[in-house]
């Protein structure tokens, strides 16, 4: 069998996971060919996003312009991005203009001032907003009032409204009786949309915001594609309570993901509407402690973001903060002790490592992974520099990467995403640094890339990533 694999969308084919044992052997050669003539698509500047349960909006001082450390942590991920407010709690929530805030999984209340504060938070970060309206237990009239208040608060930062969270699971959640289906959802969606548009003629919409029903997205694109900002879907690698939800599973390829993304891209291409994975993270149910909060999750996050970009997604929203079960999720990129202290979790650094690629053009690559669990992505940045990200998720073997780009480079630098071990919850760094006390980050350790005849090479140890910037 020919080991050389050509992955038309991204880069290097995924090899099988290595043994848990750290193998004392020479690095595995990783020959990489970059195809400047095979442009795979533009990565939007606002690709990166964070997702919150609506209950977070009812927490005083959290999503607030005066929460300077938190604002800076968001801005450090990028000057453009998307905040998505929704989740399971949105279908139990209500907007009550002058009422007291209530942040509870099935009884959240947001008011006018909390929405205004969210608007100021968006202005402070520069990020845009997707807002989920209550279809599960709400009414059209309440949705209209809420949409008006959100529009007034968010202004030009409003990207889209979603109507209902995971409607394909409404029966499971108890919002609808058995037999509820796509056609019923579509009728409800259209009634809500019509009521909102009667008061807000330019209101933008996204959907169908499904958990599993990718076929709903295909049909929704056909039925509503003429009047949408985004097609939206959710994704989790697995469930937190599943005993198979391990670090090995997280770092291994997920064949289901590729099929889902292929279907999403097909629906997007046919309708001309971009798609976004607007609720996502490692394992549903808040993540699995000892897996979702480890350095391994940083490698998964970085690779996952590039995987979405390679499949033509316009972005993603990684869930963070208090979840629908009313505790701070282990998978949160921004950890919150709920006493006003915030810190960057390992997957935050995975997001940060992706940040230089936003706004660039993804290029085709070919490589021989030789059974190594490694991926490679190449991005042509707006200034003409070549960004090459090599992610070695193999827990047992290092990689000796050799890059042939059909061009000769005069100089190159590299920074590394690293941690003490894949299982480590602390000690993750990017470019030798972690965030400072204000929420800012600057690389303090870069290294020159070895160039032989203008061709770069670099050693990438097991369970680490290297981000190379190459100049001609």
C-alpha cells in the first residue's frame, strides 16, 4: 500500500496513533510538499469565536467592558471574532426589561441593562454577535421584544439571530412531543422570523443550529438559503460520560467529522451561504476532566481549527464558561473561578497558535506521514510570508520535517506550542510564554529555522506543534 497520501483540502494525512510508550528511536522523517498553485480558500479574519450559555449574560460584570482582564483575553485571540450566546439555557430563558437578573440553567432572566453591557463588551473587544432566541419554551411575541433589545444593544456588531438551540433534539429535551421533525421546525422558524421582520425589517438570521441533523442543514439551505447569513451546526468529539472519551480518542482522527463537514460544505457551496460550527468543543456535557483540560486538548484545538478551515468553514465558536449544568466546563478556553479571576487553559493556547492564520489563504500540501499522527497546514499570509504549522499529536515519536515549497527561502523563524506532557493541565506555553497578568501575550522564545539550500527543516518532538514563518 502506498503510504503517500494526498489530502486535497488541508495537508498531511493522519497516521495511526502511536503507542503510549515513549519510544527511544530516531525521529520519523516527515517530507512535506507545499503547493502554492493550489489555493484551498481564504480563512476569514473572524474565524475564531467563543460560545456562551445565555446564563453567562445574566452574571453581573462578566461579559462587561469594565472586565478589563477578560476583554484583553478575548482581544489577544484576535481583533476580529464572534461571540455566540445560546446553548441549552437559551430555550429556557426570558428577556424581562426591568427585572432582576437570574442565572440558572432552566430559569435565566436577562434584562435591558445586561444586554447593553454585552453591547459595550462587543465594542471593547471588536467582536461580533450571534444571539440565540428561545424557540423551545418561548413565544413569537417574546422573541420580537428580545430581538429588538438585542439589536439596540449590539448595533452593527450583530451578526445574526438563531431561532432555537438544537431543534433536532427538541423531543429529547422535552420541548416538543415525539414525532417533531424538520418540517414542523421550519414552519415555527418562519413564523418567528416573520414576526421579527415585521418590527426589524433588516434582522439577520442563521440556522438551523442542529446538534446532529446534518440533513436538516441541507434542507434548510435549500428552503432558507436565500435569506440567511450563516448555516450553523454543532460538533463534539464525544460525550463526557462515555468511558471511551479519552485523550487517545480526542487525538485520533474522527471519520464522522469529515463526512459532516463535506455535507456542510456541499450545502454551503450550493446555497452560496457560509457555514459555521457555532457550538463546539471536545466532549459534550462540559468536557471530561483530565482530558478536556490538558495540553493534549491544545493540540486537538489547533488541529481542529485548521481542519474546519480546510473544509471551507467560516469559523467556529468554542464553548467556554458556565455550562447548561451550571458549572464551569473543564473544556473552557478561559477558565473562571467565579470570583473574578480568569486564566488561559491549554486549549486557549491552541486557539492562540491558530491566530496568525486568520485572514490568510490556505494552500494545498502533500506529505508522507509514515504512520505518524501528524498534520501540516500552510497559509500564505497577507504580507506574502508563508506560515507552516506542523502538529505532532503522536505521543511516542518525534518528527523530522523537511519542507519543499518549490521556492527557496532566505530566512525563517519558528515558535513552539508545548507542554510538560499531553496529560498536563498546567505549563502550556506558546513561543515560550504564557499570558501575562493583564491577559496579553508576546512570544519570548523563537528560533531560526534551519535552511539547507533554501529548504526548511525542523524537529517537532512528540506531542507538540511548531509554527514556522518563512520568507523568500
